[in-house]
């Protein structure tokens, strides 16, 4: 098992129609968000306009959760979805999506693989089973430990390698640590580029 820390200085920030987006991790690393040839992308965005239109991303699945603020998403003519901080919401990137409210969110976009987003909110020590694939951990507010590795707030931790139990330790009350699991990644010959 290998734990790699990705520091905020390695993130890339750009402007989108409703605010700013910070790309934390893109896989494979030679892929391009603009060309849409990635398998998954982990990012955080600020929604600075009261009403914003999300970029349409055909063929890409999305999971979003709020880190702070409030937001209501309207997918096409469907029922509006009120997002609460640290509650994941999944939707399709091809859907016409309009947001109402100002917030900072955490996003996972993926195609040709599977993803889950969970929030760890227990104080103290938690043991979780590492997925067959890649696991990522992020906290906007608090430091925490993965095994013996300290992860500072704002850093993204990536775990690859063997499966098995991994210890996560937080001394904060309700730490709000986001856990992203990526599974079923295709081999190099199976990638759609």
C-alpha cells in the first residue's frame, strides 16, 4: 500500500462561468479535462454567482457535495434538489443543470470506471477496507492521519496498492473527511481516448 500526499501547490485553478474550479487530481495524468479524455477528475469549485449553469458533460457521471454554503440544483424539468453540506448527490453530466445559491463544492467526474463518495464524520479512529483501485481522502477544515501519514487540511491523500484495512484517525469532532473510491479502472489497452 502506498500513500501519496498531493499538496494544494500541485492543484490547478481556473475560471468557469459561475466561479472558480480547482482541479486536485486528473487520471490518467496525461489526460485533459478540456478534451474530456480522462477516466476521473477530482476537483473543488466555488459557486460565486447566485444562479449558474453547469457545464454539460455528455457520457460523464458526476458526484457533488457541498463543503460550505447552500445550493439547490435543478436538473432539467425535474424536482429541485436541495444540497446540504457533506451529503453526496449523483447526477449525469449530460443533464441540463442549473444551480441556485453560493457555495464551495467537492466534485468527482468519471467515465469508464466506477466511483463512490462517502463522508467520514466519526471522531477518533476508524478502520476502512481499501477498495480494489484507488482511494482519496480530503478535508477542507481539519488535519487527520492515514496510518502514520499526517494529512493537512486542504491536501488530497491518495492510497494505491494492496487491499485490506486502513486506519484513519481524526482528533476533531465531526471532521467531515471526504472519501472517494475509484474502482473498475480499465487497463491501458482498454482506455477510450
